[in-house]
């Protein structure tokens, strides 16, 4: 389950990263914001990847732009 750092947002494993677009599955706790790093289920930052912009929405089903393409979450 990917986690987004900052205020520690927990997201279900249905989150998807395609190129530099992160699509959020189900937010199970917290809220997502620009500047947060993407952290794997093992608490490792995913390739230095962090959120740089909001594309649409703010919770479950929202889309965000990240600073680089990191492949699999």
C-alpha cells in the first residue's frame, strides 16, 4: 500500500502511476497535498518521487502530477 508523506496519507494499493500522473485509489486516512513524497509499503521513498501539482480532485479518485516517472508503486 503506497503512503504519501507529509501528513501521512494512506492510500489503497489501487493507486496507479503512469508516466508522471498519479491516480489515487481509495484514500484510507489523511489528505493529499503538493510537496508530499510517495513512500512504498516498506517505508522507502519511491525514487525520490513527490507531488508537484494537482490535476483534478482532492481525495479518492483524484489525479496528481509527480516530479518524475517512477514506475510501479
